[in-house]
C-alpha cells in the first residue's frame, strides 16, 4: 500500500532549526523533487524559545511532517506515500540545508500483505 520514511537529522544548526523559511524550503524541495501534491495550505507552528518548529502537509499521496528541536540539534521528518517513490537524498540535502552531521533514514513498507521491513542508512 505504501512506503513511509522516518528520518532523524542529528547535529543540526540550532539557528537553522528555529528558522521557518529554511524549513519551508527543505519541505518544498522534498515535495517538488518527489512530485508530490499538496492539498490545501501547509500548517506551521513555531514554539516559544528555543523556537522549535512543526510543519504538516496533507498530500494526495498521504502526508509530510517536520519537527525540530533546536536545543538538541535534531530535526525529524516523516513522509508517507501510498505508492513507492524514488529515493530522496535525505543525507545530502539535510546536511546542506540544516548542517546535519548524521542522518538516519528508516524506510517502512506498509500494507496488509507486507511484513514490516526497516532499512537504515546512517551517515
């Protein structure tokens, strides 16, 4: 039925993790590069200092969520698509955009006939 990517970006710049335009740009690249379709407006919220940000996109293919924790240098992303997609270069892009020093990518195959499979890529 689909694939879910669960991402942890570690060692990120606190300034970038608390900068909504930077996070908007990262998500815009994910959506454009994977040819995803946004339904309605994205919903964003910035928390009080240290200023973590949460973003959520409803997609015709499912959803994309982003959560940042500047005080810990961590960004998490969750992308679920009802059909397989090309692999997005998470490590390369999150290192460049957020200053991540380590990126963990887990891909989960979803569906009634699928057994749970998890693949991890570590940088």
